[in-house]
């Protein structure tokens, strides 16, 4: 069994990619909805959540853990690996490397939560992969919360997304890195804004490929999905449908569970 978690719904994009890549694997997805959003939280708080959830998934019998959250990865993936040395732990990092490699103008922008934007891990990623590339970092407070509420097509929000993205495009950025797993679900809002000027870079499929490489026997199973949440588990099936992932609900044979992690 593979355990996958996020603060909320964003990790569903990674879950979907893993479910497509490993149709026979048993998957447990945990949304830490009682503590979402992670973006404005301290590193210490996020680390506490990551370790508690990691232990919970390991205790359930997960043979691999996927941290389907850039914010949690930046703050605590090393701590989780140190805490659970026998389990493969796969994290998510903003796709700075593919963006820098493919950017025609050598100018990229990273859209991320407040916490990821100021993280040492992002700074290191940029130092390693972006020599000669201009990198703008745009913290996007509230974007993940909008996705969580399935409320992101409202005109005032679309206008605020445009206010964030337009200056980046006007300055010449031609790759916009989606540095938060929630933002992939904003593609219908972002695509018309960037059309013909820039490309969005999402890493959900790359993370799934890495999960396939690392899973080993954790990929064995009967293709079942268990959904868990730390608050409002009943909202998960509706969210799957609202985010175009209704097919995933068919993999789950029991109602979503409320867990007190
Ligand atoms: N989905 C998370 C990420 O990838 C964080 C969203 C949040 O809880 O602020 O960064």
C-alpha cells in the first residue's frame, strides 16, 4: 500500500497520476483538512503535521509515503526520512529544473505558497538549476484555499490571479512553475491568461514516475483506494467530482474516514 498526503485537495492531482501509473496498487490518501492551509504556517507546525501523518500512514501498513505537497516537502521531507528510515519517502518540489531547461528567454516564475516561497529548499533548487536564468518568485496567498472551496471561477478571484500573473508575463517570464499541488486545478483559470505567452509547468506526472521507480512491493495490491481526512471527510467524494476526478471515487469501496491524527 502507498500512503499519499497533502494539507487538502491539492495532492489529489498527484494521487490521480499515481493511480493511473499503478492501477493495481492499494492507495491511501489523507487530506489534513483540519489544518489546511499549510502555506501561512510555521516550519515547526508543518513539521509536526508531517511527522504525525507519516507515522499514521506507516502504522496503517503503507510501504511508501508520498508527500504530495510542496510546502510539506520543503519544510519537513528530510525530517520524515530521518524518522522513518526504512520507508521510501517521495516528495514534491516545484518544477524549476524542467522550466529552466526549456525556457526560451531564460526567464521563469515560480508560483507557490508563502512558506514554500521563503524556503531554503526552493532557494537551493534555484541555485542548483538556474544558472543564467532569471527566476521570479510569486507567493500566492489564498489560491490553495480557493481550490479547497471548489470556488475558483468567480470573477473577483480570476481578476486577482490575473493581477499576480500579468506582471510576471509582462516582465518576460515564459514558464510559470506551479509550485503548489493545488494550483494544477487552477489550469482552467491560468491557461487563458498565459496562452501564447508562457507555459505552465506541473510535476504531478513526474512525481508519479518517481513513485513507480521507488515503490517496490508497496505497489502490490488490488487497486483499492481509501480516503481519509482530519476534518469533513464527506466532502472528499464531492471534491473528486468537482475536480474532474470522479473516476477515482470508483476505486474506493468504503466511505471516507475521519482520522484524529
Ligand atoms: N498543496 C500544498 C502545496 O503543494 C499546500 C497548500 C496549503 O495548504 O497552503 O504546497
